[in-house]
């Protein structure tokens, strides 16, 4: 039997014999498989006793990687579980529980070229600083206009996607921070085009509402370790309390809400359809479009009621001097709060320099509060932040856990409080129930402010 020859070609593995996952490519006159299956192919050849020449990996020159991090007991268990799974799979830890430390220890243990892929520039900068501090080596960066390749490199998902064919055979270990982003259309190609045989996913929120998290088994391995917020609260995370505040719509808001919501309900009940079908119909049916707009108006009234802002005012006064993060669903409410209470904001439209300046001032305590839509659900590390306020949000448990996680980082004897302000007798009540269950067994008591 001739010797099998493996090579890397733009995100794929080429080989001259038939192996699992490979298909015949008549243009290249060879078999070809996604780089994702490099490890499987090598194992198949070894187990089959087939001699082979391997020219797939072209690893970057790497100094010895040492760090002095000492892991907590649950972090040690997480790392051991990943090693036991063949250095594949995802570790699920709450925000603030030290996922970064586990990853750094994994890099030191593998002691080979490693890439960390993150969703935001804020996280890229945080990772770069921490890696430089722990390893004392220059860290490469792919993102924010930079393309610097080093033995340890941090890249955004967007940059890694655009450069996957180029970077795919340069690293032995690929780490995916906030790994729940990976199964998204497009980003999954990063894992498919990378030949890295060792893969580690990190997240506080593994499950996706669209069910695509099941793809992670194929892309990097399954979930290998998980510990929840309540198991770490008080010892490794700040103690926390959930406070739900129900507010009344003003008489004018109530009239407008009921008029619009009634118009929406009337249509879907008459047609016996659900919201998803209504959305599909709205492009071709004028009345369906009007019903959908009526629902949107009703929901906007509930999310942006005047009573919510009065409740926020009381919270700001009650926690004067504490570090507060205010979350909303829409930018319009962000700007309204910013103008009314003179609080700096961050939205997806905020320019990079202004965003960094606002974050730095918030971290330093120059600003005691900051208001945002969805952009700070991930990628902000402010241990001093102890108060969170959700004025509006989706029914997503993942979004909810991320927002709670922003205030759970341990800092001295900090006690964290997350407020949720909900308009009574509106669809917000149902949304609240959806995002609370089944995230935690702990049920919070409703308290007045």
C-alpha cells in the first residue's frame, strides 16, 4: 500500500486515499475533507496501520509557555474534565467565575501555539492584557484593523472568519470564548476550516434558543463541565438578590396599549395564526402588517412607560454612589435615560473611542452609572459594579444570565442586586416568566423600592 499524504489547503485537508469525512475532488485529483476532521483522519490512519506523511500543521515558532496561576477547586475540575475528554469540548462557568484562568492554564499545559477567538474588541483587549501579564510574551492580534500573528494570538470572530483559510493550520489549540456564538451561520466555518486538534469552548450560557448549540458537539466537542451561579454565589461570586418591581401604565398609556394590543389579538384570533405566521404574512397582507405594527406599538408603550423611569429614579437615588449598569432592549430608551438622568451610554452605534472612554470612566468610578442596550451583555469586566437594572429585555434566559453576570464578580464583601422593572398587565409579565425559568431554582422575593 502506498504511503498516505496529508496536506492543508485553504481550510481543507487533501489526501491521496479514501478516508472518513473525505470526498473525491476531481479538479485536484485527490480526496478532500474539512480541516475540522484532521484529528479524526489521523486517528483513523493510525488505528488502521496505514503509514502516512503529515504536512498539515505549519505551527508558529513558540517559546516555552509558563504561568503561575493557581486554579480554584472547580476550575481544576473543569480543566481535568476537558483533558479527560481528549482536550476537546466546552466548559460552562458563570460570568466572573474565572473561565479565562482555566483557558490560560490549558495554554500552558499544551505549551504550543494557541489562538483565542472572542466576539468583541473589548474582550480582545481584556484577553490580550491578561495573556501578556501571565506569559510575559508578545500577543498577536487579529481585529480592530490589526493583523499580527504570534504564538499566542487573540482574534475576533469576524476576523477569524475572514482569515480562517489563512490561520487554520497555525495553532495546536483553538479556544472559543463565548462559544455559543460559534454555531451561528458563518462563524461555524471558523471551526470547520481550522485543523487545530485541541479545542476549548468557554461560556456562561451554552444553550441557544434556536437549538444550534447541538452543533458544538461536531465543531469542538460537547459540554464537558458545568457549574451554576448558585453553587458559587457567596464564595467565588458575589452574593446576589433579585428584585422585581411592577409598575402601572399611565391612564393615557393604558388606553393606547389596550387599543393596539386588541387590534393585534383580533387579527391573529380571526385568522387562527401565531406570531411567526403573522410576520410571514405581513409582507404580502396589508391587514397582517397593520396587526404586526399594532403589536409593536403596544410593546413599545409597555417597555418605555413613564412609570418605569420614575422607578429608575428611585433606584438611582437609593443606590447613590454605587456602580450601576442599566439595561434596555432598544436604543431609543437608552438615549431617553441618558438625556433625562445625564448618564453616559453605550450602544452599537457608539464610536469606538467614545465607547472605550465611557467604559474606562465607568471602571475607574468617574461615572457611577452607565446605560446600554445589548452591547454590554458580554465583554465588560467591572468587579465594582454591584447594581443592575433591567428596564426591558427579551424572554431569553441567556440574555438574562449575561446581564446578571455583569454584577456578580467578587469584590470584597460586595452584595449584588439585580432589579427588573416590569409593566403590569402587559405582555412583559409573560416575558419575565420565560426568562426566569428554568434558569435558577432559587426564586427571588418581590420587593418594593
